C-alpha cells in the first residue's frame, strides 16, 4: 500500500493493465543474460495522482531498443 509521503508505482495503482506484468526489458540477443524479460522501467507518481491512473501497459510491439515503452494513461 502506498504511503502518503512517498511515490507510488503506476502499475500497482492502475485501474486497468494490459497484460499480467510490466516486463519492459527483453534480452537482445535472446540468449543474453539473464535470458528472460524483466521489469526495469517504471513510472512513479506522487500520491495525489495515484487515483488518476486509468491504465498502464508495455508496448511489446515497439522496435528499436531492448527496452519496450511503458505507457501510463491518466484521467481527470
């Protein structure tokens, strides 16, 4: 649970999540250690924005980097 005096993880507080995890780093080449995707990219928000996180997702179709874009949509 987020504390009032600290940042919150947007993935944890998102009302909707595309996919079951926020894996954003994919080894390239695939046999590069550790050999499986991990979560390296985050979006932390101040507590007053935590209720405004509509959805969060990782764009796994993006090309050009071994880090996939992590997106967060906020509502008014």
